[in-house]
């Protein structure tokens, strides 16, 4: 049986594709201060994680995902809460105890 050798460049490409690791998820931060989320709108990639950090001096807050029946526990000054976003979509949220505080995470493919 006569087998022709695989050209080195094709072998390299095949191995590169087979061993390619998926992109690493990124971490994003939203500051909670002066009764506001900053930034109010955050665009991220699918699989990324968002961490809300309470920078207030005396007030606790939460993150309530509107229409999704999901709310973080209250987090106090100096504390934080994180959530991964594995699915693309628009995630509008507000602070549970302070409904005037609004934000949105837009998860892109």
C-alpha cells in the first residue's frame, strides 16, 4: 500500500484547529454608588461574568433581574455579588430595595 505523506503545513493547520482552546471568559465590574449602577449599560460576550461592587458608605443593595425571578442577596458596603451569563440576551435589572436604580447587561454571541 502506497501512502503519501501529509504536507507539514496541512498537519500544522489540522493540529492547530484541533487543539484550539475556546476563548476565555472575561470578568466585568459594575460599581454601585450614589444610588446608581456604573456603567448603567454593559455589553459583554456569552460566558462572561459580571461582578457588582457596593461602594456605598452605609446602604445595602441587590441585583434583581427583571422578568427572570432572580435576585441576589443584599450586599453591603465593601461587598460584591457576581453572576455568569452563559446565554446571549438582554438582561435588564434593578436594585431590589431601590427600584429607581436601573441597569442592563447585553450579552452578545
